[in-house]
C-alpha cells in the first residue's frame, strides 16, 4: 500500500444528524463512501448531491474513524464517539447493536450489504465484486432477535417473497457472545389443514 492510499484512508468527513439519519454533503465524502465503499443512499438535487446514511452505516464509519458528528450538530459541544452513537440511535431501534453485528460480519466477509425493503427483511446482500446499482441481490437477510420469536406466518410470507424474487432467504441471529449465526431457508410453507379430519 502506498503512502498516498494510507493518507486517503484517514480522510474524515463531517456529517449532520437528522433524527435517525446522517446527512453528508461533502463531495469527497460522497465519492469515497458511496462510490468506493457502497455505503449510503444517494439523493441528487439540482445543485448538489446528498448522501443519506442509516445508523448502522454511521456506526461503521465511526468505528473506522471516517466521520465526525457533534451532539445537537453543535461544534461547541462534544463529538459523538461510537458508544454515544449507539446510545443515540438506539432510541429509534432497540435492536441496533445486533443488526450492526450482522452487518459488520457480512461486510468483513466481503459482501456488499444494502438496506432491505421492509417486512422484516433488513438487508439485501450482493455477491462479492457485484455492482449493487446494476446487479441483483443474491441473499435476503431476515434477523431474529432474542425475546422476539419469529411468527410462522411471517416466515411463510418472507419465504414466498424470496422465492418469487429468486433470492436466497437467510435467517440471522446473534448469540450471547455477539457472534452472528446464519440459517439458510430453502423453502418454508404453511399448509392449511383441518386437524379434525372433517372435510369442508
């Protein structure tokens, strides 16, 4: 690795906290985070581009010391550290830490991880080396958290979504040692039957 790339790796970008999102307007930050690391969602206006970051993406950038955020967006106050951001964003999502553990594990494995599209599908995961703007996701990640058991009807519904979109469904959970565990769901189906044996 060259000195130039080492220097680039240390670039820090200022952001603005808006409820459960962080806004980046710095062109260099947008280029590096979105184009280089596939982080955030890009919104293009007439005058400028804006990068919208989800909490887990903010945590990733904070852990890597790539983003600077101030409490109440006030530079006279303290900068957020990693624990401070977890505390702040957890008011919007009590399962934030477990989701971050899964997110970081998938990224460390080399996958491109993007946000899901609701109904409990938290992440879309692309093959290594894919372009998420052109390629389709390979996996749908459905996290299950301790104390929140999965409903069979929900699993049936999500299984059908994955099957119809030709994606592999993966149920992910985090154990007590903060280690992610993955379960591949090939096909799940609830059959409606009359248990009394009577024909209707």
